[in-house]
């Protein structure tokens, strides 16, 4: 029962990561890392395709080996957080605009403290 669940979750993660490549507020690489995790437990062939991918493969391998995020990836994530905060400040009433601010502060701090490869 677990294998099909991992496969579906992996496929969903790839779909969300693909959408995230075109939408600035949705991250791409974290979804691909999740997909690789799920495919490792459900489909070694799909996992291999992700690890061999020229764009996502190095990020996934770096994360698996060292828990590392590239400096460029960190900057992109923080820029997306900043954009989300601006949108929340413009379009959300008090106190709801504080939710993305808190998420950005927590998530951004965690991302920035990851090692770089």
C-alpha cells in the first residue's frame, strides 16, 4: 500500500515543482527533492531520472549528501519570501498579513542557516 502512495506523492510533487518553475511564489527544487525521496521508495527508475536531470539533479544530490542549498537558491527563496510579504501587506487585512511575514522569517532563517555547497 505504501509504494503506490509514495508514487502518487512523487508524481504530485513533480507536477507542483513544474508549476513552480513558472510561478514565482511556488518553489521548484523543494518539490523535486520531495519527489526524489518518494521515488526512492516507489520507483527507482523515476528517482534516477530526477538525479540525472541537468537542472534538478545537482540540487537533489547536494541536499542528500550535505543538506546544502546553493547561495543562488537561498537568494531566490528569500526574494520569493520578500515578494510574498509585499503582496500580503498590499492585499491582506490586519492581522492576516502577519502570517506570511512570520512564515518568511521562520523559513528564511532556516534556509539561510543551511550549508552551501
